[in-house]
C-alpha cells in the first residue's frame, strides 16, 4: 500500500522539480480509480485520508461523479420498482374488499388468483365486479382471463 503513495508522491515531486504545472484534481482523476480497484475494502473516506484530501476535492473527481450518478440511477430504478409493487398490492387489496362487499367472503383460491392479475386486468375486474351478482360471476370472469379454478379433487 505504501508503494502506491510513494510512487504518487515521487511523481508529484518530479512534476514540481520540472516546473510543469499540474492540476491536483486531474491527477486525482487518474489515481482515484486505480486506488479504488486496488483497495476495494477501503472506504472513500480512508482513501481520502491517505491522500490527505479535503472532502470537496474527492467529490469533484470524474470518477466520484460517475459512481455517484450510477448510484442515483440504480436508486431511482429500485424506487420505481418498489412503488409499482406497492401500488399493485394496494390495488389487489382494494379489489378484494370490493368483491367481499359485493359477493361476501372471497375464497382463498380466488384471492390468490386475483393477486396474480396484472394492473390492467385488476382495473378491468374492478369495473366488471360492479355487475357481479354471485361468486360464480367472479369464477367465470377469472376463467375468461386464463385463471380458472383448479378442478376439484374427487374424494
């Protein structure tokens, strides 16, 4: 680990002796990805401390910005997926409450079949259930949408 920092320090010393100007952020843009891959168990803060950088410098690097952007994108995607799942679950619960109010208790098998419906099919069921008069109407609707009840097992 010390070799990498000695090499970096030596490189910066050579640049200083030659009189060439350099932007520390440009050098950090080159070195940071190498350090992150070389030391995957170190946190961002530990790398920053080893390089003796202020917090702002590390956050200004292209590498940090790219990783931060990827993380935000993944977070948004996960949030959308969780929101869609939660919305579907709420829609299922609402339809089941409406069915129970209209037809009385809904069997476990019918509950499971309703829970497997897509959001569009749930919406269609929500409209259709207004015309249901018995559990047979629900069974027929589910069968028409490919969710027929399994055949009864003879005793």
